[in-house]
């Protein structure tokens, strides 16, 4: 049973994986959502019922229910605020890893990876879906394959109808006009070459964007010009950025180490930090 939710509480996607001997090719465990207070104090734990690695997490603005996307388990999860499982969407099986809602409350789903030819079903080669009525609008967004070569849409952020998106560990943050279904100029392209920085997560903020680069993050203006380049306390694993509702701070988390920070948007200063005491589990963050 979930503890009572309060404004400012946090939900962290943190599957109950065994981190004693990590093999990321066979890395999975029961889907788990950590419910924390705004000060990172532990409140309760919710379980998705999906064995895999929970990545995406979002709260439906229409009813406050919780959606999760698990690309390893190849299933979506849907929970009430009491932690009880609710019906999920009827969709062909895909490794969905991103779930989010736009300003109008419309759900979008991103396909995390793709190997081999697309299945012959109603989704086909689409790697982003946007809810339209009782159906879905399908998009085939660009991807550079990420660090694995088969990552697709690992992170998505929205500025109105413009989606910024990337493949985990790739070098491009692409943009796509969803209303026109038209690719735009990339937001960011990292230089090629050994030792070059890569991109892992993107978030929209007022007047611009944040991009996680593994060992730090970039603050960009709306057109992609770099406004700030902030280092992380360790060189690897910083893969997610999530704006806070206060408009003044954001969350920055490390998958490899299980760390999450709250930082100021104005200067990148860390104002609070928390260790979930589990490595290679911490992914999506949602604020109540």
C-alpha cells in the first residue's frame, strides 16, 4: 500500500535488481517505484508487477495515475495512487522505454530499442506514438543508434509540438515537428572521435533545454546554443534530467551509481542529494 501522496513528492523508477555482480546484458528485476518526499525522505514503495528494468515514468494529469515503461520486460504498467494495478493500453508488444504527457495531457510513448526488421503489425517501424482519440498517430523519428547501434527513442522532451529526442549514448539530439510530422534541424550534435561526449537524456525548460552527457550536463537555449556546461561529481552514469515543478530546480540522476541530485537551474548548484543504495537501477523521475 502506498503512503499518502503530497505535492512535491517524488517517484523514482528503480527496479529491484541484484547489483552485486552486474551484467547489463542480463540485467532485470521486479519493477519497483520508490516514493520519496520532496526532501528525499523514504515514504513507500510501489510495485509494477513487471519483471525487467523500469525506465520511463509519468503521471497522467487527467487522473493522477502512474504510468511506467519497461523496455526489458516489454510491457507498460499502470498504477493507481494506492499502488493497485490498473488496465494498460492494448498495443502490439514493443520495448517502450519512454512515457510522457504533453501540455494538453496527451500521452506519448517512445520505443527504446529496435533490432532487426520491424514487426508486421499496426505500429510497424514507428518509434514514437502519440494518442489521438482512441487510436495512435505513428512517427518514424531519426536515430543514430546510440552507443549500441540499436537504440531508438531513449529520451523525449517537448516544446509545444516540437519533440527533442535522442538515442542513449548517441551524439545527436534531434528535433521533430509532431503536428507536421517533419524533421527539423538537430538541436545538438556532439563531435565525433574517441573520448567525445555523448548524450543520454533531454529535458525542456522555460526558454531552452537540458541535456545529460554522462559526466555532466549542458544548458541550451531554445535554438541549441550552449548557455552553461556543468560538471557532475563523477565521470560516468549521469543520464537523466527532469525539471522540477517549482521552475527553479531540476533533478539529475546517475543510473550506474544510484544517485539523484536536486540542482538550481540558474547556476547548476547542488542543493540536495540522495543515494538509493542500489546501483544500475535508477531511471525515470516524476514529481507529484
